């Protein structure tokens, strides 16, 4: 019988698998593994590339596969320390993901309730991604109330909370802390089990800085972490951010510290990629591989000894 107290922490990652272009499972798996966490990938869709900057990509939703995987996991008696979801292919898939959370993200009677993190991938820069429909936005909002922590960017936070993006953009430069407090508290008001919210991509200081706001309703703590803005935007950095955040939370870090660590690492990846001068298009994602070693040291290496 497995000694649950001594095994490596385990996270079920329900995300798409984009074969080329560093994002979703192709960055989530190495980041969590580098942090000493077993990543159990549950692909929600298979794509030849991600959708940011590419066209005519192959896409195959895997709803039936998710159900089959969940059935087998249940037969095996698997339990997870975290359930982590991101991009959804359809509103119907949100229901499938919700079923998975109900089965593996609630109290299993064997030592606690897994941490559920939902990264509500909906849009950026004030616009929805082209695959996002109103029905999917509503479904994502319902999925968020099943989470313990969510990690929207400023666009997604506005979509979920109902705040005007224009108003948020104006406030982000004049008073980013006030904006962060408003958005995170409004998100917590979505209800359900949601108690922690992290909002990324708050541009401030005339666009020279990017701020991340975090709020933990359990103790009322709020923090705003500023990072110098890298001069280029890359896809996949949100997935990297949320993965480092999850890893730090599973290691026992407070939310504010976890958010600061995640923000710093994502920014380092972007800056290092830009500095390489490889000439690759931004759509290829960040060159995170050389930096993965800096994430080690989260879970003690001798935990199972």
C-alpha cells in the first residue's frame, strides 16, 4: 500500500497539449517536475500548435478521453494534492472538467482536500481569444467557483467580475493597488469555495512595469508585486506563472510569496529569451529550459528516504 504521507506531491493538470509553441502541458509538466511535484497530465485537447500567432492548426477535443482517464484513475484509487485546469475547448468541456474536479478535487476521506487551481483562459489586451464564446465565458465563471484559487489576467478578471476593461486600464496606471484590491475582492465574491485570487498583467508606471495582485480571503492579506516589463510579449508565460504559483503553494508558501516567485520566474524567462537574440518569432514561446534548474529545491529531495 502506498504511504500517502511520504510520496511526492501529485498534481493532475487538465490542459491542452499543443505540440509546438511552448505553452500549456509542454511548459506545465517541466515546471512542476523541476519543483519536485509529479505532474499527471490529462490532455483536454490535442493541437499541432497553440492558437496564438499560428493558423490552420490541427485541433481535436478530448472530452471522451478525459472521462475514460478519470474512470481508470478512480479504479486505481488515485488521489491528488492538486487539480489544475486551464484552456477549455468548449462550454461542454467545462462540464467534463467540473466532473473531474468533483471526483478528484474534493475531500477523499484520506487526509485532506486537494488544492484546485483554475487558470481561466479567456482573452488578453481587452479582447476574447477567437475560440471563446459567451457560453464558454459563463461556463468558465461556473468552473471558477469550484476552485480554491484562480489566476486570471486583467482582461479575464474584468470578464469574470463584470468590471469595465476601459475603467480597469485607466485605474491600472493611476492606482494599481486600488485596482488590484477591487478586482481580487470582486472575484472572491463569485462564491463557492473560491478564497484566493491572483490577477496578473496589470500595467503601471506608464507601461514600464507589470503588477500582480494577490488576495487571500482566509486572512484578508493583499499584496501587489511589481516587475519591470520585458519589451516583448510571449505566449505561455501565463501557464508558467500559474504552474510556479501552484508549485509554491504546494510547498507551503503563502499566496503573496508564491505570486511574487511566479511573477519573477515568468519575467526571467521572457527577459532571457529576448536577450538570446535567436531571431525566433515570439509565437514559439520562451526558452525556459535553461532556467528550469533554478526552480529546484521546493520539495525536499530526501522526502521519500
